[in-house]
C-alpha cells in the first residue's frame, strides 16, 4: 500500500467537488498502484457516507453552544481570589563563594584558638605544676 495518500483529492471526491484532469489522473494512478489502495478508498468512502447520513439531520442549537463557549472563555478571566505573587529577590553571584570564604575563616579562627589554648595556656599550667613538684621535692625531707 502506498503511504502517500492524496488526502485532498480523496476528500474533494467524497464531497462531490469536481476534480481537474490532473487530480483525476493522480487518484486513478494511486488506486491502480495497489489493490490495498482500492480497498482503503472503498473503506473510506463507506465511512464517509455513513457519517454524512448520520449528520444529515443534525441541527445544532447555536444559542446553547454559543453560551457554553462564552462561559468556557470567561471562566478563566474571572478572578475569584487574589493571586499571591512571590517577590523575586536577585541574588548576588558571589554569595556561595562568600559563604565558603567565611566558613574557611571561621574554621581557621576556631582551630587557632584551640591551638593557642593547648600549646600556650596549658604549657604554662604544666610548667607551673612541674616547678611546684620540683620545689616540693627539693624542700621536702624524703
């Protein structure tokens, strides 16, 4: 079956629009190209005729559908509640880098403080205890 269906020509044929000689030959060539094309054309013709028969007596209620259409259009335009708008604050591009630098400086200060306490303050206390022990040993009568 040929995948290049001449839809515009087929629909024009179904609607009863007169085809030009070129269009008529295109349709005949397509139908003659494969037996499946002829079967598809007959299927489409049957479907078209059945749809046309069912819709021949259909008379739409224009006022009803017009009101329904207007209601559909206007339902989105009527605002029931105010929309909450989130204020967008521009962020500085160096914010993350600045946080990293501040964290590194804070960590450096904490480690320095702990190091000072252990190496300088405690060493003075140890020296004082050591000198007291030496003084006690020197002056005791053991």
